[in-house]
C-alpha cells in the first residue's frame, strides 16, 4: 500500500487525542469530580442535620421525663381530657403545680 491509500483510510486523530485544533477545546473534565464532590458534601450535611435533630429530640425527651412537674402537668391534662376532673379542679391543681415549681 502506498502512503496515499493509507491516509485515505485513516482520517486522523479522534476527539480523544490531541490533534490540530484540539488545544482550543473547553476542558469539561473538572465538572464531573466537582459534581461528585458536591453530592457527597450534600449527603454529609444531610446526615449531620439528621443526627443533630435526633440528639436534640432525645435530650428534650430525657429532660421532660426527668422533670416531675412536667410529668404531673401531663397526668393532670390527661385526667381533665378524660373528664375525671372538672375545669375548676384542673385550674386549682395546675396553679398549685406552678407555685411548687
């Protein structure tokens, strides 16, 4: 084969190789690592906020459970809601709880 026929079958370097005019092409390769990094940063932030929210909720529940006055108010509200005590008795006992605290 002659050099002319060889060149006719091989058009030149492809878009993945450096060739004439390829040095002016935009470099899109940084987009993919940056997108990948931003995804993992978003996942880390989401996990952080979910863990923080759960810890805060558990701390509030523990504080409410350890406070006997809060538990007494809760029982008093349940008894009033069920109709075991009337409004006057509820208000009287609630004011007594406020003064004890």
